[in-house]
C-alpha cells in the first residue's frame, strides 16, 4: 500500500472554512454564523434533537492552554452534530516533551482528522497552525490575539436580550491589553453597529485601541467607568489575566475604580445586562451577588450560546 500525503485545502477553501479571527471576517459571514447559531440553540442546549450532520467526521481539540468552557463546549457542539472528538492537552501529550504546537498539529492532521480546534498562548498561533496543516483550523483563543467563537457567543447572548445591536452601547471593562476576548468582541460589535466603550486603567488599555476596528459602529476609550455607566445597554467585565502578567498593571484600588460592585451596579439602567467570558474572579472584577443576579447577568446564557456558536463554526468548517 502506498502512503498517502494529505492534500491541503486551497486558499479560497481555507478562507471559507478556517475560523481564525473576527477581524477581516466579512459582515455577511458574521451575520450568517449568528443566524445559524441562533437556529441551533435548542439543539445546543439539549431541548431538541438535531440532524447528525457531521456523523463520521473527527474533530481534534488541541488545547495547549487551560480551558473549561471553551473546550467542553467545542466537545458538546461536535457531539450534538454527530462528530467524534479527540482531546489533546499540553500535559499528557508530547508537548510536555518539548514538541511544538505546529509539529503536534501536523501529526494529528496526518491521522486524517477533519478539523483542528486550537487553543494556545501564542498570539497568532492558530494562523500558524493553519499554514502547516491540510484540514480546516478553528481558533479557540490564541494568546492576546483573538477568541473569535467567544465573540460570536457574546454577540448572540446580547442579541437574544437586546434585539438588534445597531446603536447599542456596550462597555468592555478591565484588562483590555491582555484580552483576546476584548479584541474579538470589539471587532464583532463594531461590525454589527454597536458603540463600544473601552474602559480600564491606562496601564491595561493600549493606546490606539480605538482604531483597531471599523464598521457601522464606533469605539471610544475612557478610564472613568462611572462617567458612562448610567448610559449602557450592556457591560462586559473581563478577567484580569494574571497568567499574562496583568497583575503588574493593577493598582490596589482596582476594584474600587473598575469592579462591578453592588453599589456601582445600582447605577446601571435597570434593563442593562452583564456579561463575563469566565472564569470570574469573584470579588475582584464583579461582586458575587451581581454575578449571580438572574435579572441582569447573562453569564450562563453566554455559556449556552457558546455551544450553538461552536456548532455553527464546526458546520462552516466541514460543509457536507
Ligand atoms: N475564557 C476566556 C479566554 O480563554 C476568558 C478568560 O480566560 O479570561 O480567553
């Protein structure tokens, strides 16, 4: 038997199937993914049975950085669609012996998987993998760069509560500098017509962040949360990224200035909603009772939306 070299996707097919970033994603594709995710929501949360469209396909989750929500929801999303999943972490794989991300991905690709989902601490790591493997690649968070499926789930959770995002005012608060969530969400929300307030201490807000995205919406930066809080439709609190050295940018009064304390929450409009990508540092960026308040917090709805968003992205990666 002759060994077969896998054929790579052609560049046009790669653009239509990889999901590496929200930046540069055409608006009609973003809208189509959101619409598909919304349709899939009942199947995603187990309220309805869907077609097992991906029966016979194999998805590899290569997670070289820790994750709870993202890894499990990719796994559930693949399972709901009938695909088999293999999970690979840094510990328990040859990454612990020094094998690089690209070598690991190339080896998994050579086993004939149909898609690779990659989480890495390397900014740009998902695109790097995509340049070296034949199958489609989905970015599940790469360093400080992007977390595009998180942006889809954020936009979906917002849409379910607010309707159209056009003209809505959304604040993204906290460790902007280290946050792939903030970057991807900003690209998606501006594309969908929202006004994004970027809020945080000067040490954690990169100069020039207001220029990162363009679209029907807009971006402004402020270091004073209290000056805008009364005017918001939604507030997204970010986790301080201790593992990315953010601690050095946090002053002792961080919680007093930027935390969503119970006292500060009282200044939000009653219908304003609260998002957080998780994991939450309770008592630092959000007080317990605010995080758990079912009237305003959509944190768990975001998690449900995550399964639907990832189903939509897996279907795009592996069209029938
Ligand atoms: N879970 C998100 C991420 O992986 C947010 C966070 O970790 O703070 O980027």
